[in-house]
C-alpha cells in the first residue's frame, strides 16, 4: 500500500477509498473513454474475439430500468401466496441464480433457503411436512436445464404430492430466460413465471428477475435496490468522482483480491463478488483470484501479491477507528443496490485492463461434461492410498491426514501458488469444516479459497481451469447418512454429488496440478479429525 487511504472517490451513494497506487490505470480508463463506452454498451471494448458475446451481454448496465416492471406483479403474487399460508421461500438455483438473492436475504434477514447444492441432507432438511406446507419454491435457471436445479424441482414436486398437495403448480415460481425449457414447463403446468432480461449474463444478473423475484416474495423492498442502482448509474463516466473506475483499477492491480464484510450492514457480498470476479476474469491463463474472508481479522487477508478489500453499507467510506497499519487496502461502502452495479462495472473495467473477455466462461462446462459421462458410465473405481480414522486419503503419499495436509502446504510453497479447498458436503450441518480455510491460511503464505461443491463450480471453478495454473487443490467428500431419490432419474442426489466431485477431479487432474482428496466415512468424526490434524501442523 502506498499512502494509506490516500485516494477516495464518492458518488451516487457509494464511496471507494484506497491507498493502492492505481492512478495510471484510472487515468488510462478515463483517457480512453471506457466508462462512457461501457454505458453505451460498446461491445468492441474487449477485442474482436469477445465482441459477439459482449453484444448480447451488456444489458446489466441499465437492466434496473426494465426491472421496475416486476414490482407490481411481484407484490400481487406475494399477497396471493400469503393468502395460501405461504410465508417461506426456498430457492432452487445455482451460481448467478442464487448468490445475489443470498446476499439480499442475509443483509435483510429474510430467511430464504438457498438450495445451491446436491447434498441429500441439505435438501431433505427442506422437505419436512410442516415446513413444506408454508413454502413456495422459486426455480431459477437462465438456461432452464441446470441439472442441480432440475433435480431439486423434481424432489419438491414429489414431496408436495406426498403430503397431499396434489395441485402444487401454484407453489412453484419459475425464473428463466425467454424460450427456455422452464418457460415451456411453467406454461404447461400453470406455474408462476417471470422472464429475465436475456441480455444479461448470470453472474451480472443481481438486479434482474433472478435477484429480485425470490427476495421480493420473501418480503424485500426490491424497489429500494433498484433506486440505489439507478442513483449510482448516474455516476458512470463522471468527470468528477467515479468510484467504479477506481474499484476496477484496484481489482486489476494484483493477482489476488481478498474480501471481507466490514460489519456495517452489507452481509455476504464477498460470495457474490467471488463468482463475478473469478468467472469473469479467470481465463486465458491469467486473471484476478478472489478470496472470501470470514471477517476483517481473518487469516490470509494481506500479502504482497494481494489487495485486501472490505465492504459495507456505511456511508462514511472509512473505518472510524484503527491505525493506518490495520487499514484495508480498499474500502467499498454504500447501499447494496449501488454495490451490485459498482462491482459489475469494476469487473468489466478490470477485464479491459487485464485484456480478458469478462462475459464468457469457456471452462465451466468441462466438469459438467465429465459429470454427465460419469452418470452414464458409473463412478471410476478408486482405492484410497491410506485410511486414517474416519478419513480415506487419495492422491497423497502420506499415511495420515496431517501428513496429507502437510504435503499440500509444501506444494503451495511456490511463487503465485494458491490453495483451493473444495468441500462436497452439507454447508449447513457440516459448516464447521469451513474453519479449515483460515487454519490453512495461517500456515502458509499462499492465498486460500473455500468452495462448497457443487456451488463453486459455477464460480471459482472457471478460475481453477482457466485462470493461472498455479492452484493446489484439496477436495473433501463425505458419505451421506441418508440419500434421496431424484424422481425421473436413475441416480440419487448422493450419486449426483459424487459424480460432480469425480468429474471436477478429472478436469483438475488433466492439468497435472496437485490434488488431494480426503473422503469422510463419518462426517462429524471426519470434520473434527481434519481440524485437529491441521492444528497439529507448525
């Protein structure tokens, strides 16, 4: 950091304050008129190879205008569902369909159940009769064919029928792009349908129907989010302060950006920004790696290879106390609607500075294709190298969990390396295992990311395959205490989860990156064993 907190730009209700020297990048963006060109939806900015995709993916710049059309029908539907005794929303969606609603839900304490998982335990928890009778399900998929979302929809349909709600079509609200299979299904069975803006890609869709429908039905005043975005949009290309330009320059400044909530009102934005940045910029062997931190004091926040950012809802723009040495490298403060648009703009600007098309995701389908093949042909036969208590060890020469983790840390002791921990578990009941990220970060100088599978496949999964090839990977899988059939499919949720983990392993192994898999034969015992083992390491 140079000159702590030496640069601040505030406009449209949002402030970006930084001590990182980004003057040259900011001046370049302004001199070349990039903000104004983005506002004008100029698809040529990211080069000829990106132009065709960009031409149909820039609607997010002003999609909040179109989103105002959702307000009246959403208010009407919420009232209708309330009359039917519905006071809980379950969201079946992945990636861009789930991450923005999750931020809004956590920030406003809406209590939406976010089902971006294939873990049978996490899904079964939503299917109890008492909860189900008061639940409406938002089925959200841009393509209409997302396997996780389709599987969850099938499970909910069967569960409604099992408790005697035969006419369950009215309990489903579909959010999708025009012309998708979900649109046809909604019309066929008479379910509620909201069509999203087709000119907006999934990870930029926070202010479209994907972000607004489930949250409005759960009680959010989404008109306020729209107003906040509209206010901030007036700052794009300003000759005075333009916070998104500074933020874009900061994102592009270092190989890694670490992100933490600052405790002033916006909750969980890092998880949404992680997908936006990783999937937009992690390709062509380069890009910026986002690392979501547990809090401002979390391990691994700082390093010469990274920028440390805090995010909050305070309008002050700066922490009220603390020494300059304790300050983050960049502080982003403002209301959530403005935050969404600011980070989207900043990511597009960063793509321009780095020389990356921020709108494609060329490697996302690789693990998906592997998964489909495994579901058709069966799981590959694998034997553990060693068994240590409740943990089977694969891909390591060590005979203990501590030894396997030690090997992982050694592999990460190289320039530009990062550790990615990928847990195919229940992120509610198995949440304790996420402490492993901070424990590993304390013991290595490398950035350490955490991803719940298969959720991260729609996020950092792109960076793992398309970004800089310096990742060191730890995959954690676990035996399911109880499985759940997927109606109309010849595999179960546990089978799908296992196939997704195996498919992703194949994609990573093909790149010859270090990969250790730890399989928990008993999840609770295995999680405790993992945490104990990592704490034994020096």
